[in-house]
C-alpha cells in the first residue's frame, strides 16, 4: 500500500511541477528567435520525468538538467525547479558526488544558454547575482536531501538496534527455558527410562514373559529422552534442522505396531523438498495422532496417509475407535498444539469423529517452492 501511494505522490509532484513550469513559461518573457515548441517540450519533460525520481535518481538528475538548459536556450526564463527536486532526491539516495558534478556543470551551462537565447544580456553584475541565487538554491536542495538521508539512516539504525536487542532477549529466554527443562524434566524422564529398562532386564533374566506395555514404556522413555535432548539442543543453538521429520514417520508407525495397533502407512506422490518446519510438523501430527489412538480411542486399526503434492503436504490419520458423530470432541493439549503448529505454517487442520465411526485427523501444510 505504501509503495502504491509513493508512486501516486511522485506522479502528483511531477504533474504539478510540469504544470507550474509550463504556466511560468507561458506568462514570462521568452525569445521569439527560437521555436517555442522545443521550449514547451523541455518544460513539460523536465517536470514529468520526476515521476521516476525514486527508481532512477541519477538519470532523472541528468534529464532535468538537460531540460533546464534546453528551455533556457529556447528563450524561456523559468527557474530550474525540476532540477532542484532532482538534486534533493539524488542526494537523499546517497549520490552526492554525482550531484555535485552535475550541479557544477549546470551552473556553468545555464548562463551560457541564457545569453545564447538573448536573455539577460544586461551585464556582468546581473549574471553574478543570478549565479549566486542559483547556487544558493542548489545548496539548499542538497542540504535538505542530505538532512533527510541522515535522519532515515538514524531511524534504520535505531530499528536495527531494537531488533538486535529483541533477538538477544529471545536468545536469553530460550537458554532460560532450556535450563528449566533440563532441571525439571531430564531427571524424571531418566528415572522412568532406567526403571523400565531394569524391569525388562530382570524379567528376561528370570525367563518371564515381558509385557508389551512394559516394552512400550521402555521405548517411550528412550524416545522421550532423545526428543528432550534434541529440544534442548535446538533451544540452545537455535538450530533450524529438526531432529525428527518426514523421514522418521515410518518409525512412528512401526512403534505403533509394536504395542499391538494394526497401523498402516501410505505415502503418495513425489515427495518435495519440504522446509524443516513443515517436515517437523508432519512428524508431530502423526506422532500425536497415533499417541491419542493408543491412549484414548480403544481402536484396533489406524491408517496414516501422506500425500505429497507439488505445493503442499496432506496428512490424514484415521482409526476405528469408539468415537461416533455424536461424540463431543474435547480438544486436549496435544490437539491444541497440532492446531497451533498447522496455523503457524498457514495450513488447515480438521480433527473430528468420522461418520462411519472412529476419529480422523486431517491436515494440509503449504510448501513454498524455491524458484
């Protein structure tokens, strides 16, 4: 919106300057020994070219300078207003050296053009006064452009400083969270993991049957420890490469089978090179869905389908649990977390009972293609 308004304002300024120059040229004195058409064209062109001053400040500076010399040579005694605007714009854009060189050339050419057209032949004193006035206006335009350029640089520096401060505070907070997680969770998870492994080891030494639930606890403890280490590392290093992603989904399905769930995995389409955040979210959606199936659904089967499309990745997890269309789904922490992840990536999520019974989780995550 701001870019569009800048373009409109540039055109308004250009048309206004062109109209002012043209009216001044028509009302002021001009020589009859030169074709009027060339002078009018120089006046209008010098004003209208200002519409491109933001995109090409140096080129506009050169064109307005030539137009100013042109209408003076054509006998139109009109101030070089368009050139002054171009000087201001060029200096604001940082082209100070080019502007100085162009302005020196202008100060030398304008008196010659005026004398060649028959204007201002009243003597050396008048020429000196006119040259001093033109120099003063050029200095004022350049000073205004430089002042605004410095103000913009200070504003950008202040903004950059604020961003760096916010980033540093975020890093500090991330390290604080990592320390808190390490102190509060690592020890407890380690105890669960060790106790489960000891129980499995003792049962096997005695030749007893190891319950599937105990094996699942053992594996879950190992996985939780790996996940926690990866999360802590990501918090400490701000790493963008996820420890678990789309490639690890088959392992999730295998673990679901190990606890007695008849789980299947279908991957369709040609897998795109998805961003790390999308890959991690696919893994988390499947992980949370299968965990909910094992804990709450009382289901015997579950199917995981991943459809890799050119511009998106679609995930669908269905089970044949006890949920019915009349069941009121109460969103838990896991479901809310899934929805937040999907929404943050600009995707869509549906989690609801199926018409034929059971529960379904469907998500679609957009994939930005690199041109």
